[in-house]
C-alpha cells in the first residue's frame, strides 16, 4: 500500500507562500502502470466511449466533466483514447501538477489543434520553415517565434499605447448598446455577437494598429468584420469535432475534415484581408519614433511572416475569449448588485489602479474560466500520485475544478472579489490557495502572450458599462457549454441595461 504523507513546499519554490498538499510517497518499486489509473469503465474495442454517447452519464456534460471525474475517481483520472482521439490523463492535485510541469522539457509541448496545424503546414504556408503560430508551433520553431515576439508583446508600455483608443472603442460600444435597447431596456440583438464585434474592434487596434469599424451602426451582415466573427465561431466548432472528439480524419478524408479545410481557408482569407489593408495603411503613414510604433509595425520590422502569423493568432484567439470573459463578469455583477455598486463607486473616483475592478476580473476568471485547464503532452516519463505517466501522454490539469474546491478557495461558488485584495490574515485571502490551482492564462513559458491586452480590454469595457448602466439579470443563471476547450455562456442573455 502507498503511504500518504504531508509534503512541504519551500518558500523559494512557491513565492514564499506556505501550504501543504497530500501527495503519494513515490517509491519506484510501488509505482503502478498508467492503465491502473482510475477512470470510467472501459470495455473491449469500444473502450470508454459508451459513457459519452446519448444515455451515458457523461454525455453532453462538458462543463461538469472535471467535477464528475474528480468526485468519482479522485485526484488522477484516466480517459482511454478511441477512434483517433488520444488518451488523456486528468490531474486534480495542484502540487502533483506543478511538480510534473517543472520536470518537463524546457520547451513544453501543448497538444491539440492537429487539424489546423496540418492545414497550415500542407496547404497554407508557402515555405517549410514559415511559423504556424504561437498556439500551434512546438519545440524550436515555437521558441524561435516566441523569442522574436516577446520583446514586442510583453512590454507594458507598448500595450498602454492602446489605452486611449480602446477607451474610444468601449465608449462606442456603450452607445451601440444604448441604441439597441427595447422598451424594457433589454438588448434584442444577440449580445454575444455584439460583444464579439467589440472584441474584434479592440484586438484589431492592437494586432493591426488600425480601426476595423466593426461598431459602425450601418455595418452590413456581409461585411468582412461580421464574416470574420462567423468564421471564428465556425473554426472553433469544427476544431471541436476534428480535434476534441473521436474522429478518423487522420486516417481517411472525412466530410468533416473537408468542411474544416474550407473553414480554415475562409478564416485565413478574411484575416489576410484586414492584415493587408493595415500594411497598406502603414505605407502611407509618416515615420514615427520607435516607442510610438504599433505592434504590427514592430513585427514587420522583424519579419513579414512573423507579423502575419502573430496578427492571425490575435484575431482568432483574442475575440471569443475576451467576449466570453466580459459576458461572464457582466452576469456576475448583475447577479451581485452589492458588488456592482462597490465597483461603480471605485470607478467614480477616476483613479488609475482600480484594484477592485481587477479583483472582479480575477474572480470572474475563477468562477467562469474561459479555458478549463492547462494542457501538456509529456516529453518524458513521470511518476505522479503513485502512477507512471508515459512519454507523449496528453495531460489536462483540471483548473476549472480546482478553482471551485473549498480547500483552495473558501465559499468557492460565491462571487467574492474581496478575496483578491483582503489582508493575508483573512481566511478568504487568495494566497492561502495553492498557486497552481488558479492559472487562467496558463503557466510558464507557454503562458498566454496576450494576457495584458485581454486585461486592458476587459478593464476598459467593464468600467464603461458599470459607469453607464445598472446591470440586472432576470431569471435563472445562464447555462454554459464548451467546444474546442473554450467555455461559453449560452442564450438567452437576460440582461437589463438601466441607465445609472
């Protein structure tokens, strides 16, 4: 039998924070093979797929999946691969997870999105060594791209260049929402589509250094901006079918794969339309100091293929994610009017730091994370929680579940922004949680490069909304779903936008 012990993590390793985590003492002669990891019943030939089919206890429950697996099988869970879908190991112990991540190769592999990687390599890239993307590239190719982009994207002063323009975009969005209210002060248009237009306009300012005019009240449905939003939605939905569900596209050309290639082509065509337009605009722009140059200008000075690739990444990854987080925080503020009032009071002070606003965003990302966890493919064997994880195994750290555990965050299902700003002696203090239980922007060298952009976008639009609207919500909480690893809030969006 394994002996359970208390494992103390040094102050230096964990930013001088003390905590304990129950882990298994891993003696080499006691380690069990991967197949012995607990998981749903697996049958010959069909494996575990019956649980995910209609009538199965895990069917159509993507949001609850992590919680169900943890409650039924514990801190480590095995899901067998089937029909082209690789096996996965879920880990719900933050200390075990961080130990695994820190033992990994300095160039960690983040799996998924194989279909679009294949498309870009074989049908899109003109040269074999052209970058595929910060999300899609691996190994030395990813390291080369990231090292070129980091000095441009990770400078706070570079992102702050866009603060005034983002504020203009947010002001326009507020006016747009006011114009779309009915007599009950509800938005009759699809609110998520509206937020996508705002997010695309905001990220376009950063990615392209120019306005896309997504919020033009006369914008036709067949405009490139609206087409791009539809294309991004379609891209995530088709990748869900090809890369996150059992699929045979790697072995035979399936109809879904053929459809996926058309969607990927349309998405890149629309991205190129905006990128080429922005580059043409820059040609007629007067020379500026380096500190005033846009991200696109700086990336073009490095390499055109790098600039196009990173702009592509931002236009795809920066729209749904920002819109989803904003929608979640809007709901949480509407459902907790005392917190909304407190935030409004802070914004009225017109100060720069706004700690409560930042705390509200952190709390929204804890309760309604856009992505459910951290993904890795192991580059070596690991002995974790009494089991041997083989090389090339897909790992998911269940951060969505960890964030809702009482032992990590007291009153875990309540919206309490104060936990992020209270004194260390307060039982709610976020620092009492294991730091790896909450990683909404990823971990380590592969953490989200667009984090500062997203935070600035969301801080700006939420402050404008709360300043102009008293947000209310009618009816039960919204339902959620997930596709392509992204969590979404579903319609109906029962907000009431009353004037302050």
